[in-house]
């Protein structure tokens, strides 16, 4: 755990430090230490712990607790030396931080309110249970470099050649060794010329040569089926996330539109954004 400004710690801590024993019943307001007249609470420690990188999260609880408390004591002791005289750059940073935290808290409340069992069930019904089933396709292909090669393969297949054996022998694609099998897929998962060809075919038929950016394909559509709708529990998290995102976006747009906003007419050079010196003048 970082320990900056060690050279001032001993002198500053002379203002006094007391650490009470933790009671059996604790809440966020439980005071874990005082530095001078400034209290450090369990809630502050919990918040700091939640923002740590993963490697610190893996520390044993007692080690993490002591390290966090030491760090908060150091920060509090050094901050107290300002004696309330907050530098302008720190004041503005705190304003921005406070605004961002409060906005985040408000959006969290909106997101939480959007996720109810009824809302999740309704969204599931609309997206899956009541929707038209999606078609899945199972196809195999032989990929070659030229149209002439593809035409020769199609002619051979039309006269009874074995598709699987030809794919193993001739295909340049990664599925060649497995007989060109691509498994099951749905619309949007293949490049468009390939997808268009598959969707126009009947199960058990072989296509004419089809060109994509990968080369020339001869495709066999093995079979199709309706993709089964997932169980509600399998997509509950996905639906909840979508509901939260939609609710927050709608609420933020509405709140912003209804807010009374007055932009000053003062002309400001946009380049001022890069002038940190303005914060110390």
C-alpha cells in the first residue's frame, strides 16, 4: 500500500490518534479512528476498499483493514495541516467529484427501480416467448481460390461425388479437415453473400459457386431448425442490464431536457481547457 510523505507523518500524528475497539454491531458510521478532531469511519474504509485494484482485494481481511486504516490516517493527518484553507485547484476538483458521485448515485437509483420481476418477465415475453422463432442453419462448405475450381467441384458433386471427401481434399478453409462442417448459425453470423446463399437454399441441396472476401465457396445446406427460446433464468441478467440501460438513458434525456439551463454569452477560448495555470491564479 503506498505510503507517501512519510517524512511528515510523525510530526503530524502528534496531534493525536485513537483507535476504538470494534463493537459487535457495526455500521457505516462506526468510528474506527480519530486524527485530532477528525473522525474516520468504517464507511470510508469500505468505500476505499471497493475502489482498490484487484491485487489488493485479494489480501487477507485483517491485512487489508490495517493497511487501509494506516493510509486513511496518513491522508487525514496531512489534510488537517491545511486547517480548512482548501486550495482552489482542490476545491474545484472536489466539486467535480461530488457532482459525478451524486449523478452516479441518482442513476443507480433509476437503474435499480427499473428492474422488477414483472418488468423482466414482460421483456422476456416480448423478446423471446412471444417473438417469431429464429431460424438456425447447419451448413458445410468447400472453399477454394478461383471460380473455375468452385465450378469443377459443383460439377463433380452434381454427378455424385462425396461432399465430405471433396471438402477434406480440396477446401482451403479451416473447416476442411472436418469435411467443411460449419455447425449451427443464425442470420448475421456469416458474411452477407454466404448468408444470402444459405437462406435461399433448401435443406440437402448444394449451391452454385458463391464469392466472398475469403474466396469461392460451394455450400451444402444440411438442415434448418427453429432456435429454441432460452429459459428466463438464463437471460435474466442480460434482460436486467438492458432494462437498466434503457431506463437510465431515457431518464437522463428527460431530466436534461426539463432542466433550466442558462448558458452565458461570454465568449471563451476553447484552448483555455488546457490552461491549468488558471486554477492557481
